[in-house]
C-alpha cells in the first residue's frame, strides 16, 4: 500500500458509487485501477511511468479519460 492509496473506509464509500456492470471481458480490479489513477494525479508522472502493481497503464488511462 502506498501513500496514495485510499484507506479501506474510504473504499467503502467509493464502492457504493461505482457501477459494476457485467461485461464479456473480466474487468481489472477497480480498486487497483483507481489507486493507479490516484497515483498518477498525485505524483505528476507520465502514464508510461505507472507502476505495474496498478494494472495495465492503458486500462488506467482509459478509465481516467471516461
């Protein structure tokens, strides 16, 4: 867990707001991807510098621009 990751109690609030619709392709874990987006916003780094622990950078970027 990095300093950019929300706490478990913060995630309870975020999960209530998310819309998890079933799709054909299994989704990358929302918490993992959102932690990556938070890391990007707080660090000011480029998407290509996103650590692998947050999942594919293209997935994180695509969810960010949506």
